[in-house]
C-alpha cells in the first residue's frame, strides 16, 4: 500500500533542511506543473552545500540511463547530500527505459547521500483512479519512491498565492485585487507569476505600496485562455458571444484550425460519453474508469451537464462532425468552427 503526500506535506518535510530522517526518493505527479518546479527549487535550497556542485538536473532532451546513474553516484562536494532532479515525460521514453529508470530509483539508498526527485508533467503520466484503482505504472513508481500529488490550484488558495507573490515585492494586495488579477491575467501559474512580476515593477516604479485594479489593468495583459472545455461548453450551451470571444483569442495566437477543431470535437465527444454513463447511474469513479477521463476534467463535465439536455448534446455532436469534416476537406480558416458556434 502506498501513502500519497501533498505538495504542502513535501514542503514541510524539507522546510528545515534535508536530513537522515527525510526519505530520499520522491516522484511528483498531478495537474499543477508550476508548483512541481517550485518544489524542486525549494528542495535545492534545502540541500546544504554549493548548488553548482551538489545539484544535478536532467530533462527529457538529455536523458540517458548512464546520465542518471552517473548523477546519482557522484558524491556531494561541499555538503552532506546531493540532489538529483529528473523532469521527464514518459511518452518520450521507451517502455524499457521507464522500467530501467524505476529500477535505478529503487536502488537509491535512503541512508545514502543522494536525494532523487522525479517530476512528471500533468499530460505525460496517468496515475489511474486514486486511491482505489491506481495505474500499474503508479504502483511500480510508488514502490520505488514517495508519491507527491500536485493538485490544480484555484479559488482561495490561488488568490492567496497571488497575495504572497506580491508580498515578495513588499506590496499589499487585498482579496478583491488578487481575485481580479486571476480573472484578468489568467489562472495558469507560470503566466500569472510573470504578470505579477510585471505589475509589481509598475507599482514600485510609481512609488506605490498597494496593488489596485487599475494597476493590474494598466500593467497586466488580459487573456481569454483557450480551454477546449470552456469553448465546447459555450458552444453546446449556445453562448455565442463567449464562444466567439474565445475563438477570436485563438485566432490571434495563430493556432491551427485543425488542432482547435480536434480539441472541440474531443471535448464534445467526452461530454456525450460522460452524459451516457451518468444517465446509466454510474458513479464518478466508474465513469472515470470507463472513459479514461481524469477526475478534474470529469468534474467540470459533470457540472456542465446538469444544465444541458440530451437532445442539445446530440445536435452539438452532429454539428461538430460536420465542422470537423469541413476543415479536413480543406475549408478556409475557421469558417466551419464559426458556423458550428452560430448554428446552435
């Protein structure tokens, strides 16, 4: 049996430094990739010694079995421990390489001098349905290292993070301003961090000590995030204005119409499949197992379906098929998608 800890639990373990009582092997998974990166930086700061010598980072581009073995085997130069961070997408590795990597991590001694952090991107690892039905790969990894889940940050927790980020610059930001910053600049934490840095510099350059909504509007960049679910849900619900606004943003990003239509079709098909399972009386866990849809997007589908009729879903599915065929048959630009939006 495995014990999953949260990102907060992990930070508590390393808050006062890494010692002999701290487990030496962890793997990061879940939806919030920004916090995985931040956790690696926090662990790096907790390892005594010179980070230039006592820290090794290996990504997918420079991964090899030999490079990992060499990084783990190298002794610390200036401290008692050495940190090895692996940021890998298993879809970039062959199955045999994944198995070999897990074996290498398993062999790392918890009483030794090496700490290994394996960070897996949200779109490159399927943990299964936790805790009842973990994937076979999750089971193997959890036998080799401590699993650390990084759930998506939203709501009050995300607003609190925004406030703390402004606090780095000794700037005050009330709950209202923090919530507005998220809605205006977007909820992606990588983008949000960059926007907060920019807004903070603007406020400081004008001698301010408190962030206002006007500051955010002036220095921040608004974004309508391309979210295949949000766009598809707006289409199915008949919210033409919102759907066209999102599509307008997509155009400015020069995203391929075939890619956008593919995302819309997949989201509508997923919504239809979830609705079929829901009407059959299946639980959320059963639906996730049957459809292979992860819990977070599944919860969004379930909420949206409460206000959508079966007939409307069927109509949307048929119109999406026609739009998809139109784009694949060489239709110009986003016209089939615009027709889809306006037809419902």
